[in-house]
């Protein structure tokens, strides 16, 4: 645990509405301090955390039954581009960040070309 004194706490809340088969049909989130109004509806979210105790990542990926394939492709592309920005900002390794951006662009081209087949 960090030795830094906590001066303030902020809450991010995720809600998952499930159908009778326990499939997500409604996803909402709230981050009032971040300007996200209560229960803002979304179709999908990726949540990744770093587990301090286990020293590895943990993740949860959920999407509603109405989330279309094209939307998932776009979400994956945008997520990879955001991850490239994180790599660049957090490590200063712009060469690796650019490699990830290039990979994301190539992957998107492949996904879009498969739609035509």
C-alpha cells in the first residue's frame, strides 16, 4: 500500500443489466467528478486493471447484445490507438507506440476487408 496520504476519493460506478440468460443487455457508468452524468448508457466497455498483489493484469470485457460487429471493430481499433498513446506517454518509447499504431491500422484494414467477403 502506498504511504501517500489520501486527500480525496472519487468514485467510478459501472452497472450491468442482464437478461434471463445473464447476457448483458444494458451497460451504464457514472463518474460524476469526471463530468459523466449518472447512468450514462454505453454498448460496451473494456476494463483493465493492474493487480498489485498478483503483479499482473486483470480485465473484464462486456458488450450488449445489440453491439454490432462493425462497432466492435471500431472499438478495438480505437482501444489499440489509445494504448499506443499510453505507451508513448508512460514510457517515452515513441517507436513502440508508433509500431502499435501501425499494427492497429493494419488490423482495421484486415477487419474491414473481411466484411466484404
